[in-house]
C-alpha cells in the first residue's frame, strides 16, 4: 500500500492540501497500488522542519506521528515531498515498523544537498 506523510490539520487548512498526499495519489493511480491516506496521523503540532538546523530536526519530529490503522505484515510505500535529513521519513517509518509493518520504503520527489 501507499501512504503519504501527513501534515498537521492546521497546516492543511492553511495550505489547502497536503503535497505528500497529492504525490501519493499520483503514484497510486499510475502503479495501481492501493492508497491509504489515514494510516498515520499527526498527534501534536511541531515547528516546521524548514526553520530548523540539521541537529534539531530529528528531535522536532519525535512523538509527532502515530499509526492509527492496522499495518501488521504490510508492505508500505511512504511518500514525502522532499528528503532533507530524513528525520520525518525515519520517524514515520519507526512508528510503522513498531506497529508491525513488514517493510517501509520511503519515496520522495527531491532530496536537498546539505553542505556541512
């Protein structure tokens, strides 16, 4: 199954859409893989990752995501828009694996290049 990285409801309300969902929907339609939009939820607001230095990004997403549907033994494609440090994808993947997902493969449209 395909699932997008969720955004906070307030963010979606302001923006009007979740870009990760739109990407997941395109992939689902193209590859004929079922899309599940409500597997992961954001349980608390967080500071935008774009405003944080690399060192603080992982801590910023700890405890933010919760798996709310059955994923035991499922193969999941997790879709996000941009991979910067991998903190968001890692946090979602850890939650999915903790709930029994067989595999989690993260897919993004773009990856930033960091100069350390």
